[in-house]
């Protein structure tokens, strides 16, 4: 089936819309890996990392990437949060499909994400207001948000960035 293009849900299409062409993207908690596959199939990212906390999840992502012919273009890592991500290898981080408190904890454990030039694309499933408050209180700005309707549910996608000078 290599050569066939993957289709994204409306939620993931909204997230993909925040990614600048040529970005170096890490998809944290990638799930089935549809987003990094889509980004690489469409030449939207120059580099993509698909990360999830379990090796079993990464096996699923690898099967998806193989099915769509882009496994050789994606780096796969089994690690919790951002612990397995080289901060110099990415400029865009996607964390989607988790609760706002979980997203806050992942970012809190990776203070390098506050560095200027790092773009965060966040899609919390719950506690959106708490996540937005946490971001502002911890040195991030929120320049843009978007809404997506998918399978009868409303989703908020947040674009955030840090303001700490590049080190």
C-alpha cells in the first residue's frame, strides 16, 4: 500500500495546519502515528520523530509508517514525554490527545521547551483552561488557538511558544 496517502481526522488536520513547512517535528504520544506519516508524505516536515511511552505503541506506529511508505523518513522512540527527544533535533513539538495536566507535567519536565524558537502545538482533551493558565504562569505565550470539530466532539488546539533567549 506504499504510495497511498494517509487521511487525517479533522482534529489532526487542524494540528497539521499549525506546522510550518520544513519544521523539525516531534509528535509526543503519537498514538497510531498518523500525524508524522502525513507530514512526511506531504513534505511538510524536514524531520519527524514519533514518540510514545511504550515499545508496543511504537510497533504500531512503525506498521503505519511502513504501510504508507515513509518508515525510513521517521525516527521512532519509545520514551515517556520529552525524555527521549534531543532538544537540538526539533523546533516543533506536538502533544495531543492527553489531559491538560499531563501536558503541563511533560512540559514542566522539559524546561528547554521555553527556549525561543520552539513551537508547541498542544491539543488537550481536558482541563484546557488549567493548561492555558499553567503555560502563561510558566513563561510561555499563546499566540493562536483554533477549534476543530471531529466525530461530534469539539477540540481546542493551542499554539504556544517560549520567550527565553536561545542558549
